[in-house]
């Protein structure tokens, strides 16, 4: 298989700038942690970060830390520490890795950023159950540990159509966060500031969407694996000018690639859609595996999840409520299937990879017959790989490799 | 040089056994070999090659092309290309049964259900998940626990009069269940049949089956009673190739033939 060994992926130049703004973000949080001059809030990744920013909090995202624990492959050693505290190996391995990391006093931040030796301590914890129940339990553990207030938004789940039945109740919950947050921050809520932050978040989201949608080009200038790295600012810095500036830079580079016909995976033969979470500890080996087969996994539900097209600065609460509920993860299988179908068509996809992540049923969409239904409807074949976002004990690299190679051989036969 | 008839070799290096097939250009199986894979895949493959060529009655320089497959497909010094075992099983099965079928392959470490259409093209495949339940490894583990030789299992299961039902999903739990049954005085024959039944059940729950079903793999080769039991469960006959264990190796040899023909084509157009 001489061909397979010559993998070629094109590195993105903007990565360096992303490294810089992410470092700035972590050092700013670290500084606030040391001096306590600015208040720190912890927030879930698709939670009401805009409100927190508008009220002057610096925001730490435990899920981002969870992903770093996965990508640095520290997670697998730390998960058992939380398991021993009664947090099962079957539940969210962001949660178990993160709590394990705290209990052992080890963090990937220390390796990446000189002088930082721990995550910043919170003044308040704010979650949204739109994605799952695990975040509530996760934040509750820290609320107990740090003796700080725990606030939450409880979203309806498995929604078919996002209608008036749902939105006002979520918007109301968001508004009700304001008085306790004013008390914690010692600052009065300023509507204009919130509008400003929501406007910046919307800009970030629009640009992020444009970045991801460049993958519709043949050949695609970007891969899903690039997306999982470059989504960092959309997760932790949305609502800031830094994120907007960054995506303008990245988008310009990708547009240049398109103009020059530059492919992210040289000789792109097959175009795949990734459904589910990445296996953080295997990002580069998976990227290599597919590139070696001249296959670009170029789009995903996961990276698209930080597109919030409904943000409207003129109506912040209602529009945030809508945007954070419109999300794929909050929806019924029926709505999800419709969405994936559109994406398959838009990105001109040859096949789908479903990642059955052992510890995240919420981001796993192949357990209720969806692959079979979608395949029947679209004729696009799919493959399920078993794995996990963080817990590498759940992974067989050999089985993944054989399954992926066999899937590509199947696509070859069809061509 | 050139006197010996050209042959194509397929070698399937499984986690438990290495299988090799030698075929001529008219797709006749001339020779084959099966050996324990052991720890040195390279050496085992070489020894299989010697045996296979000897049986075929051809020298090594008669080999036109070789494709390897299976878990150790990259550990074969003499192969020029690789294909996954999924593709090779499909191709090997279609060689025996040129029709739309579902293939159930029960191997040493994994199971597969592969569906192919009328033209031999693969429609879908499923490989088993992380656990050994339902594989050859499960039967090996149980034979050790029950202290009965693996090769006696088929005969024992056939003599069962009242099969013991084992409900558990996992190999370790099944082991406990087996011990409980021994303690409560159940007959070994009935327990062994229960083990066979649990292997079949684990495989069947991986995917739905189409009308025609083929069974392959080492477990089937050594325990033909499993096929009879499975046929009873699905309610119709199950097809089994002449050498169920060689399906992957035969498929690999057929790929070798295809690839060689394609290479010859490109060379002639380039010339
Ligand atoms: S959605 Fe999944 S990965 Fe994310 S926090 Fe919830 S359980 Fe964990």
C-alpha cells in the first residue's frame, strides 16, 4: 500500500495567530485568578456566555479544558481518579477527566503555558442543560468544592420544531440570571453592553460558518480535523473582537486556497461527513489515516454546533434563547436527520462516519436507527466507529483502522 | 523462467490463524495452508507459503502477484498489496456463491456481517465491537474453563438434550453463568450447546440478514454444528463454502489477480 503511506495535509498558516490569542485568553484568566481583580465565571460551551461577558466576567469553559485533557492524552490516566469518587466510567469523560485533573492537580495548561499551574477558580458557575444533564452534575461538584453559587438554565430537550412554546421560558430563565450575577459581580447590568457582546458573537458565528462552509468546494480547503482545532476561539472567545479578527484572517487564507485550487488533502478522492465528537486523543492519527487514503473528512455536525445564526443584538434574550435551543444537540432525531441530509447535499458527501462515543450519548446519533434511516433515504453509505471523546480505554485503533480502510474500499468499488 | 503456470497468492493473517491460498489464472484453488499465527507473523506467513506452493506443485517464481489481508496484513514480506479482510471475505464468498448474500464470519477475535449485492459489490458491513463475546476467543476461553478440548465441543453440543440458556452479554459474566450451571449439576453437553447458542446470538444482533446467508470463518470450519443451529434459528438453509476458513485468503488471491490484470493494462496503455 505504497500510496497510503504518502499522506499529505496542508498546514494552516493562521494557526500561529490562533495560538497567540488563545494564550492571551488563558493568561488573562490566570492573571485574574491570581489578583482576583476581575471576577471569573465558568460556563458550559453552548451556555449563556454573552450575558457573563457583558457583566464583566472573564469566562472559563470546563469543556474546553476537557478537550485539552483529551488532546494531550492526559485524560485516560485522570478519569479513573474521578471514577474512584463515584463518577462512573460510563458518564461524560470530559467530566471525569476534568474532575480527575482537579483532584490530582494536573492540567495541560501547565504544559502549554509557562507559569500557569491550574485552571482559574470560579466566582460563579453557570450551566445550560441544552446539551446534556452531565454538565449540571459536573458544575454541581465544583460548586460544592469551591463553595460558590451555581446557576443554571434548564432547556427542553429532543425538540422537533423550535416554537413559541419553548423560547419565552428559556429567555425568562436567562433574565433571571441577572440579579444574582449583579450581586456576584458587584456591577449593574447594562443592556447596551449585552447588545454589543451579542453583536460580536453573531459576527463570530457568521464568520465561523463561512469558514466551515468553504469545505463545500471541491477540493475542500479545510478538514474536519482542522475545524476541531480552529473552533477554539468560537467556543471560548465568542463575544470578543479577538475572535472576529481571527476568523477574518482564517477565512482570507481559506479563500486564497480556493482561488488557487489548493486542497487540504492532496488528491482528494472521497469526501466524508463526521457525525459525533472527535476522538481528541487521536486527532492527528485520524487525520493522517484519512489523508493517507486520499479522503477528506471535511464537515461535521460537531463543528457546526458553534454557529448561532439566530443571535440578534436588537433582541438579545429572546434571540439567545432561540439560538441556544435551535442547536442540533437539543433536537429530535427527525430534526437532526433533516439537518444532516441538507449538509450531505451541501458538502457533496460520499459517505458518513458516525462516532459512537461511549461516554457521550448526547453527541452520539447512531443508537436509534439513524444511520439506517438516512442511508435508506439518501443512498449515502455510512460507517460506525466505536470510541470515545477522551477515554482511550474505549478504543481499538486496529479496529478503527480496518473499519475505515474497508469503508474506503467499499466506496472505491462504487466509483 | 516462464515454464511454470502463473499463480496468485492470497494470505490472510488473522489474530489466531494464518491462512494462505494459491490460485491459477482460471481461478482454481491449487494449494492452501492454515497455521497458528503465533507471535512472528512474518515467519508464519513464509511457512504457509512453502506449504501452499508445495501443494500447488509450483515454484515460488510462478507467483505473479500476492495480496495480504487480515489483522497482520502489513506483516507479510512477500505480499505486494493489502486489502482489508472485509473486502476479501466478500470477494471470496462471491467466488463460491455469485449472488446477493449476507455473510456471517466468525473469526478468532472478531465477527463480521457483510452484505453484498448480485454483482458482488459490498453494500454494507459491520464488525463486532470491543468485546470477545461471540468470537472464537470466547469459545477458547470457555473450553479452558470447562477443561474440555476445543475440538471436542462440536461433538458434545450435538449430544445435548436440554440446552442451557446463557443470557449474559459479556465473556466474564458468561463465565460466571457457566460456573453456576456446573454447580447446579447441568450436563456439559447442554452447557456447550448453550455456548454455541450464545455465539450465534451475539453475532445475529450485529445486523439484520438478507434472504441468503453464508457462514465462514474458523469457528464454523471447526464446529459445523453452529451452522445447523443458526439455520434452525433463521428458519432456512445456510450456505457454507468448501473451505470456510479460507474465504479471506481466496478473496485476497482473487484481488491479486485483479490488481495484476489492471497493472498489465496500464502498462500496455502507457507503452
Ligand atoms: S454533551 Fe457529552 S461530552 Fe459534552 S458535556 Fe455533555 S456528556 Fe459531556
